[in-house]
C-alpha cells in the first residue's frame, strides 16, 4: 500500500527507535550483564536477578513495549487514512472457505497479541494493519517476505507433494510461497481469523495462484485424514497454550500420510540464560503469554506421542541463510529472535 510522506515518516521514526533498541541498547545491557558476572548458563530466575539490577534494564524493558505500541499506532493510522480495497469477486484462482459459526477459543481472543489493538480477527482493517506490521516487526528487513521465502526454500525438502496444509497461515505469507515452489501441489491455508483469510485470498489471487484458504481451528481442520504430505506453520505454536500445541500436533499427524513431513518454524530455548530471559520477558511485554512455556516445552516428546518420528529442533537464520544443520545459531551482538525449525516425520 502507498503511504503518505507524513505517515511514512512516523513509521520510519518508530523503526529507527526499534533498531537502536536492538543494536545499541540490547548489546549494552548484555555487556553490563557479563561485567556483573551474570552466568552464561543458568536458570532464567538467576539471570533475572542479575539483569533486573542493571542500569540499562529499565530503559530496555520500557522501550521494547513502548516502541511496539508506537509501531501499531503509526501503522493503524496509515491504514485508516488509506484503506485497502478488497477484490473478492470470486473470479480468481484461489478459494475462500469461511465458517461463520466457528467459535474462536478464549486463549486466542483474550489477548491483543503482539500488542496490536483489537487483535487480527476484529475486522478487515485489522488484517491490513497486521500485514504491514508483520514487515516492520522484523525491523524493516522483511518487506519482500524474505523470511518466509527462506523458510520455503531452505526448510522444505524438494519432492512431490499432493497436498500441503499451512497451519496459522494468516494473510498467506507462507502459503503463496509454498504454491510458487510446488505448483503441482494442492495448498490449503488454515487460520482462525476471517479478515486475514480474506486478505490472503485477495493477495494470492493478485499473483494468479490457486490456494484454498479455510477458516478453521488447526486442532480440528475438518480435512480428510491421511491426505497431506506436508504440514507447516510459521510463528504459530508459541501463541498457544501447551494443551493446544499437543492437539495441533495430533491433528497434523491425523492429516499426514505415513512418511509425510512436519515443518514448524518457531522458537525454542538457546541455553544462554541472558538470551532466554530476554525472550521470556519479550513474551510478557509483547502480550504473548504462552511463549515462555512453549519454548521450554518438550515439543519433540509431544510429537512422538502424537505419532511422529525423527522429531527435533534445528536453528534457523532469518537473514536469508534459513535452515541450519544443528541447534546452534551464529553469534550476533544485536537483539534477534531465536528462530528454530521443528522437524518431524509421520510414522
């Protein structure tokens, strides 16, 4: 969407603020932690006792949440000033399947996830705000969906797939790259939010791609058992309570044929006490209450119980390198998410 200069300037200001939070304030806080003798390997509680006493901590914590609020305000104003017109005329190759009677779970609606006012499910404008914000949350380096393309290009084995099901597809950010990479496959995007699915259909039709977008709960999609060869998600399971993660894995196992693949891009603990504390508190400050528990959870064990084998995490470098061979990340001084890829095979 085109954004007027004044509103773009506000967005650029917030982006610059968040970049300095990431590349200046976070490294400064880390240096103070190390100088204070903060242990590299410890429980998060021990790391917290040291970190919370540091001179930069109050600024770091305040600016993380405060700049996030400013970001959504700037993006929301830009969308309100220049609303996007949907082109849902039914003539495109993609199909939209909405369920007006679908009851959204309380754990999904009780929070303004990411501090986005009203969440992504409220109305069509909320989906547009989410789409623009999703680019900016990556500090402005995801304008061309580099992150999602790296997921498809590096994390998904090249083979023939009959059906690919993308859980929590949002506005289609991973579903349409999947269709581009595997044009012979049937691609189905699943999400709870009707506004996001309408936006996904519109954007995918504009690319001339055939994807089916289905409003459903990832724990109970209504799709036929054993009909998928690949089930994916990006940035989904850390937004779920642990029982919902287990149910999502069970549904993925039900959908997949034997030998089918599971690929979930999300977060897991790094083993660095300071780093893991920063992520745990990010969950608190960013209205993602289930993130800390999901990072600590034994997801491989949950997957094995659901009927998967070869379940494991590997690291993921969002700067373009994508999937890494082990659960080890490149050393970087600035704040960044501990992206990780969860891989498993249907037994």
